[in-house]
């Protein structure tokens, strides 16, 4: 295994050995290619450079106590990437090709998968871009799909320590019926100004309100939002947020813990009633929120009065990590395993999911 200071890793880029690439030409996807170059050579008139034909994904591989490497719910990322392709008129990559590419790139970079319980993971970054020389505004004739991997630690500096977020009504990351529900680069470019303002004022992220009425909670920087009140797990339903795979898992785990899950429009004022709140996502995992500052109205909502993560967030965090590493309950998919090192994890402590993420049994 690579000799890195795993527990000190931040969320940055570290060179690994290989990436994988695949081209869509003449209406079909070609063979998966392996490259050791970090460079891509593309035409200056490619649509990804001018018209934003670009989508990406983010998922993680973990090493379990048994030494096996597990990838968390990659079929969900594959399907979300297809939805991104439909949203910006790119070619759709079949789920099986996405999964094969993930298996291959992780296997090739196995020495960068952090040790069990090091607090780090191998971050897997698939992306797709429109290629081919073109100046008219129309979909590209060719596409490239690629995946690189890099070992990472926590996305937010404090990791699981609560941090402050702010509301800035002047900025939206996506339009009401725009591209918020898909994972395209433009959404992230649109979030940079507000994000930098928030960071410069000492906030971890912007808590966006719905772009149409500014009445409801949307999501939080590069992560979904959830609040805990009493026995309820409350998370926004909106036409402008990314459907988070982590949030979906947390909703299942919350139900398993006996909580009631409410996925609905959440009026902004409701934050005053939350016992706990957090951001959640692949990179963020669960990042508890200590305080929400409304910078327009000059109001502060303190969520974590003692500055510590709340008990429900803490329990969810441990259950999520356990299900990602699956120390005890795993669902293996032998037919798709590569040299028996891959298991596809769909499990909470009690819940076992099929590849389609439907509950098939409790253990
Ligand atoms: N929301 C946004 C805007 C994101 O970029 C991400 C990260 O992928 C999420 C939410 C969390 O989604 P997931 O849990 O699938 O990583
Ligand atoms: C992830 O959580 O994987 C993301 O894609 C967030 C990213 C923008 C850092």
C-alpha cells in the first residue's frame, strides 16, 4: 500500500497511477482504455469548453476490516450520470460500462485505497465531456467519459465537527426549472461567487433557498441538507437540488432507527425548530451545522448550543460509515466481482438493498 499519512489527508488531488477513458463516436461507445497520463488532449472548439457540455460524479471506495475493497452504491451514480446526460443532451453511458470502469480504475489504483478506519477513502471522479470542433450551439458529435481516482480525507475542514453556514438570498446555484437536479459543472461554476463570499466570512458553505420564492430550504453548497426535530428526519424536496445518494441512504438508516422521514418542502423559518442539522453527501459524509446565519436579515439560528454534533447525527454518521465499510453485513455480487475483491454494498445495519436499492431483507 502507498505510504501516505492517511489520517491527515484533506480533500485534494493526489496523483495516482492510472485513469480510464472511453470515447463515444459514430453513435456508439468504444472500448475502455487505460492511461497513465493526467492530461487530456482536446480540440479548442469542443462543446465542453464553450457550451458547458460536462457532467461529473463522485463516489468512494473503502477498504474493509477484511481487507476487501468496497464501492458504495455505484449503480446509483451511474444512473444519475445518465440523467445528467439527458439533461444536457450528451450521450448516455450504459450502467454496466460505468460499473466496469469503476472496478477497473479502482483495481488499477488499489495501492491508493486507504487502510480500514483511517478516516480516508479513495474518491472516484467520473466525468463526461462533449468533444468535436463546433461553434454552433448544439450537442457535440463525440463524447469522452473518463474516471480518475484520488485518496481523500474529509471535505469540510472540521470533518465531523459542527460548522456555521450562511444564507445569501442574492445568489442561486441553479434556476427553478434549470439544471439543479443533475450534476453538471455549470452548477458549480454558478456557486463559486456565493461560496467565496461565505468562506471569506468564515462559513463552511452557503445554505441556498429555493430560487423561485426564496421561501424554502434547498441545499447546502456541494451537499444536501437535513434537520432533526424530535423523532423526525426532515429533508427538502425541491426541483432545484441534486438527489443525493448519501441522503437517500441516510433516510433508510433513519427509518431503521425508528425515525419518521419527512421529505417535503421545508420553509426557511423551520430551521428555528431543529434540534440538529447537517449537510450530507459523498464528500461531506455528514457535516453537522452548528449555526445558520441569515446575512440578509441579520439573524442567527444556533442549532448546536454546546458546539458538538447532536446524538442523532452522531448515530447516523456511525451507521453510514459502518454501512460503507460493511464490517458485518454485506451483499456481494459475485457475478460482477473482479478477482473477488469487490463487494457491492447496499446495507445499513439492518437493511439490505438490491442493486436497484429496494429493500430485500433485514438481517
Ligand atoms: N448536492 C450537491 C450540489 C452535490 O454536489 C453533492 C455531491 O455529489 C450532493 C448534493 C450529495 O450527493 P451524493 O450524496 O450523491 O454525493
Ligand atoms: C461529492 O460529494 O462527491 C461531490 O461531488 C461534491 C464535490 C463537488 C466535491
